[in-house]
C-alpha cells in the first residue's frame, strides 16, 4: 500500500476520542494536548460507549475510512479498558494514544496495586455523596441565576456580581457542574450605580462576593447578539455600566477579574483560588 504524502501544517487531521464510557475525560485531555499545536487543524469525533467487539470493529472501520479520505493517519485518544476491545480498535490505521496504558500502568507499578480496570469508572458514581453534591449545586445555581431568587444565599459558596452579559451565568453553572460549588450570581444594574451601593440582599455576604467585568467593546458585541441596536447594547451604555461596576467593586473591596480574554475554565479556577475553595472541591 502506498504511503500518504506528508501533511501540511494547516492540513485538517481527524481526531477520534474512543471510550467505553462517556468519553468526556478523554476528550478534555485531547483538547488540552492538541491546543499546543496552533498551526494544525483538527476535526474531532467522539465515539462513546464502545463496550463490545462488534462496536470496536465499527470504530476500526471509521478510523480506516478517515485514513483513506484524509490521506493521513487519524489521531486516536483511547480510554478503552477491555483488552479485547482495545486490540480490535488498534488494528485500524491510526496513531493510538492509550491514556490508561500511559498513566494507569506506571501507577500500578509504583503502588504495587492492580487497578480495578472497571469500565466507565470515572462516571459511575450516581449514588456517591460527591455526585449528589454536584446535583444540588446545579439546582442551587439555576435557582439563583441572575438574582431571580435572593433567599437562601447563606448556602452559597460564592456569589458572582457584575454587569449583565459579562459571563456570570456560564461561570456559575460550570462551577456547579464541575466542582459542586453552589454559585449564585447577581447583576449590577444602573439602579445600583445611581444609589451608589450594592443590592441590599447581598450585603450580609461580602466575604462570598466575587466580581466579573469585561471590556465595553466586547460587552457591546455580546449584547448586540441578544438585543440588536438597543440602548442596552450601545457602546456608550456598556462603557458607563462597566466603569461604574468596576468603581463599585473597588470601593467595596470586592475581588474581581476581567472575563474578556479568559475561558470559562480559567475564570472558574481563578474564582476557586481567590475565594479559597480550591482545596475543598478539587
């Protein structure tokens, strides 16, 4: 069989994430690794719940088809536990990166303990206390989104404040889903700026407050997607609200950061560190 020609830096390479579980862990790892190759382009395909040899054979067929179409070996990130299933998939023509053999086997040797090799172990915890805490945190964050419900804030681990559309809601939900953090969020609105003070409902919880801000130009873009050509989305209004919000956060000694160029993961990690929660939830 003739070998395919070397790929150019901007050539689209197919990436398969193959797992006997959800594949979320492997996909997150794959994104982190491939993000280091900025000049390359990747097409990601996640194939979860590969728990039989027949399914493995289908996966191998798809990998070979991608090789034939692209002219380059697909990159395959795998968290398959069953050796027979893993062997069948690896018969395909791809570059295989087996996360279990890379990490689990050296740890087995170091600890002198065999791992359980249980399928879907990382997402098989529906009855654990940690899982239940995450569900409770999600429900809490949904109920306390955008200041719509102000009772029960004493249960919050963190209360995010900032102008509308600066990233409070996605950050709250990510903290809840990923770490089990009960995160409420409360908007700072023009009425607050005119009064010159924080909403009264959050005043007793100053130690839990964390502020998010954003560049006015970016805020205007985001708001235009929601309410095109409105005063709410105008650059003038965005500049006013951001300036007043930052002034209030400085005056009230609220820790804060700009979300303009940061990912949800970066924002959430910073919040955990600044509020002092990272040791509790990691």
